[in-house]
C-alpha cells in the first residue's frame, strides 16, 4: 500500500520537476543570449560585415558604378611588379620585426619573470608605459632622433665624425627600428607570462646534473617558453604587416608597404576594387603564414 502511494506521488511530482528544469534551462539560455548579443552584434557590424563588403567589392570591375563581376583585380595584383615588391617588403618587415622583438625582448622578459630585485617594478613600468602613449607620438620621437637636424646627426656632426648629416630616415631599416620599438612591449609581456610559470626546481636540477647555463637555456628554458614566443610572434607579426603610421613617417614615402599601397589605391586613385583585392590578398597571406607557423609550433610542442 505504501509503495503504491509513493509511486503515485513520484508520478505526480515528475512533471512538476521536469517543468521546473525546463524553466531553469530556458532562463539560462535567455541570460546567455542577453550576454552574447552585444558582443555578437559588435562582431557582425564591426568585423564580419565590413570584411564581407570588401570581399564583394574586390570582384567588381568598378565601384560604386559596377557593371560586371570579375577576378581580374586579383590577377593584376600579381602581374604588377610594384605590387609584388610591396607585398614582399611587407612580409620581410613583419618577419624581421618579429625576430628582433623576440631577441631583444627575451632577456627583459626573463628579468621580469625570474628576478627578485626591487627595481623589477620600475623595469615593468618602463616596458608598459609606452603602451600608454600614442603610436603617433612614439613615431614622432624617432623622427626627432633620426632627422637631418635630429639628436643623432647633431652629435655626429658636433663630434666631427661626419661632415654633413647622414640620411638615417627614408630607409627600410629606419622603419624596422621604429616598428621594433613600438611592438617590443607586446613580445615582452607575452614571453614573461610563460617564463614565470617555469618551475625553478627544474633549472636547479639541471644545474646540479652539470648542465652549463647555455645548455640549460637551450634544453629547458627555450622549449618551455615556446608558447609565449608563439603568442608574442603572432601579435607582433600581425601588427607589423598592418602598420601604416610608422612606415609612412619614418619611410617618408620611400618605403611603401601594403597598408600604404591600399590607402593610395582607395583614397588617392579611388580604385576601390584594386584596394579591396590587395586587402584580401594581405589577409589570405597573413592567415596562411600564421597557419603554417601554428602547425610548426604545435609539432614542436608535441615533440
């Protein structure tokens, strides 16, 4: 008798529990939707829609008064020797700046992650503080230093080392110098976040086993910091190949990169299809390089 009563109670309670569960699930879905809608809306309006518009414009023969759809714009970009040279220079700029920021940033990141000095906070402040200043201001600082009447040429002429100011700007390497300075904090912060997680006892054990400092670095520290190097390299490379202000200021029109070429095609020559095609080529090449780089890092990590 008691079992029958309990069974009837469970039978009555099951629909109520199911209804409550459904209400809770629906409430969670609504809460999740409310939280996601602003971000998704911003993503669609600010990223996806402009990107899709550029893709569409790149297939027009003219814009906005287009008549036919064509892929000729893409072939023209590869047939033009100037466009190919600009693309190769842009990739070279990204690769060189990434390597230099990794070489110069690793010792600073190691100091920030492993040092117990009281001056470490000042060094960290020195690394982060440039991010609080506009890129335009930092680029103008290099213009003041490297200009014909700048500090460097003033010292060289004043000391009698040279008779006339050197042409330190309007070169590829002046752009590399400025871009390295601008993007160095991103690499330092990415590497230091990984180096701080390395167990000190591992390094001490290697030293006790007789590993010299160089071998300790190559066999332990460097492999364990690959993730930080990878993330920093991706950030620096993407920012370097898309830079506009620093190349145009330090290059003085003599060092054209893809961002400057796209600006000239769209704004100066008002050739939107050509500019859109160049933008798509830059995007695809960037994604291809990052994909290959990611596969190489993953393979290294598994090994």
